[in-house]
C-alpha cells in the first residue's frame, strides 16, 4: 500500500490522536467539500448541481450493491421517468439507461468474479427467454423493409433490458427483508409522486407550468405541459404529475395502487397502516384525476380478484366507492365519460376503434411474425395501436402474442398454487398478491392502452416485468419456507 498518497495523508490527519492535528484535517475536508459544492452550485445552478450530486451518490451506492440499483431504478421510474443527462454522446443518455447499465454491470461482474455461481431461471425462465429471442428475430426481420435508426435501436435494447429485469430480480433479491425494502421504496416513492401530482393539479396552472418547466435541464418538455380531456382546454384538466402523459400516469398508478392496497390490508404491513392509508388514498385520488378509464378498469379488476381471494371487506368498500361515484355531483362527468366510452360515443373511443381496425388489417397481412419494431412495409398502414395485445401482435405476430400469453398463464398458475399453500396472514402474502395482481391490473388496462410493451415508454415496461419478478421472488421465498417447515415436521 502506498502511504504517501494525499488521501492517505489526509486520513492520517483526521484520525490523529492530537486534537489540533485532527481538527486541521477536518477543516481541510470541510473546505474541500465546500469548494466542490460551491463550484457545482455556482457553475451549474442549484437544480442541476443537486442532480449531479444525487447522481454521484446513487452511482456510488449502485456500484456497491444491486439492491441499491433496484432502489434507484424504482425511485426513478416513479418520480422522474423521463429524466435525461444534460449532454449528448451521439444521443442523449437517460438516467434510466445509466441505472440499467449499472445494475446489470454489477450483476455480471459478480458472475465474472465467481461471487455469483448460480442462475435462477424460475418456472418462467424458458417462456421469457423464448419471448426475448422471438422479439430479436422480429426486430431483425423488420429491418428488411425499414432503415435502422439509432433511436429505434437504443429503444429496442432498452426494452430487452427491461424484460430481463425479471431475471435480475429473481437472482438478486434473495431475502424477504430485501423484498420488503423494495416494497417500501415503491410505496414511499408512489406516495411522494401522488402528493406532487395532486398539488400540481390544484395549484394555479401557471404555477404548475413554471415548476415543471424547471425540469427542462433533465430533458423534460416546456411546451404543452398541461393536459385536458380530448386536448380541449374547455374540458377538465387531467393529472400528469411528472409522467408528462396522463394515460402513462394512469398506467403507472395501476401497478402502484394495487400494490399499496395489498400492503394496506396485510396482517403485517411493511409501513405503519396510517401511512399506507394516506398513500393509498392519494394514489386513488390521482388515478381519478387522470381521467384514464382503462387504468381505472385495470385497478377495479385487480382489486376485485384480491377481494375474492382474501379480503372480502374490500369488495364492500369498492361497492361503496362505486355508489359514491354514481351519486356525487363532482363525479358525474367521469361517470358520463365512462358510459360514453362503453358506448363508443366519445371522440377518444372512436379514434381507438379506428386504430383497432387498422391494427387488425396489419396483423391479417403479417400474421406470423409481425412487422418488427421500426415501421411497416405498406404505406397505407402504420405501426402503433392503443392496445397492448394488438401492439405485440403487430410487432411480433401471433407467435409473439402467444408467447406473451403463455408467460402470463404460467405466471398466474404458479402464483395461485403457491398462495393456496400459504397460511392466511403470512408475511409473504401481501407481496405475493400485490405484485401478481398489479400485473393482472396492467394486463386488463392493456386492453385499452399500450404502455407495458411500448419501446417509447421503457420505464413502464421495466416496472411491469420487475413487478412480475418481485412476485416470483415472493413465490420462491414462500416455497423455501414451506419446504423447510415440511422437513422440520
């Protein structure tokens, strides 16, 4: 070890037995830190400087542990999903890119150094690998009729990394304590995001625009920040929080709300129940303010299943909530829009029907493999539709959609069989129900929205597959406990 390095000398000063020498060392450290902070804040401005310091701290923690990588990833997805670095390297890298690369880098480094010697595929391993392989095949085949752009290539690579988060979670979240820590991060971040979303909705619009415009240093837009029903300012405003798009926010809240309700009703919640009640209530209010009907339907479907499986009182509360929505004057616009959507009478639903018709035409022409992820061969058709299932069929054909449905069928079968074996009120029941039914809610809302497998909404793709991975972590830990209890009998 080299003893004459400046860092070693400084460490010697700070640790000296002589109080005056130690004080001198501490003063040097404080002055150096103050100088660095002053340069950052003076040269970059407060917002960018805080961002840089936060990134440096997060990078340090992520390089020490994949658990911190998951913490940073979940916090970013929920609070600042579109944040990008204020520079270019041929393209503008996003914070999501950096965290994903750091997370996988630490994991692969563990494998390379021999500290990780096993790979857990789980019962979903084979179908997910097949799904990923077919996605690559469809992507390459689609290049025959469209040129490859750096943006499309990067977005597709991000989607592959997002799907592989399932395996990252299964292999790196190894204890119930780790799973509960990540659950607290999801709940806490979701609570902060919901509070901000509600505040941004009710304060004057110009204040909201002024606040959110400050995020331009991280690549956020400065125009068209406020959103309205049917893009008409005469209609009610739709909540956006920091998700830019109200429907994307609705998709995010589908997963967060179902998870929050599962932990709120759990016998052993991971946070004090009064905080969980507040967080869940704010999520419900913000979900309502998005006016996203598909997202609301996804949450209702998931909570309906949850009530039938375990928490029967939840069904009563859901009926009370539905009755209030039907009779309260403040909710009549929402109810009327929901009914218009069912009848196909409003503009947004009619546009969706047009998209569905065009998507079915495209799928009928390219049924097996789809057209890939970058464009269509025919000038009379376009790639994109407000439906998760039709979008997968467009991009990956019937084979890709079948593999996705197979993954879902195996997943829910495994979860249900494990849940049936768990004693009521078990510590793992809340994460098992919360994460798996969050996936179910996303699938139901996916009938009307496309966010959970869309290459331009990578953060929601990542959250979907990470939720599936965390549900599988709960399954594996539950199996271990049950098998251990069986052996001890």
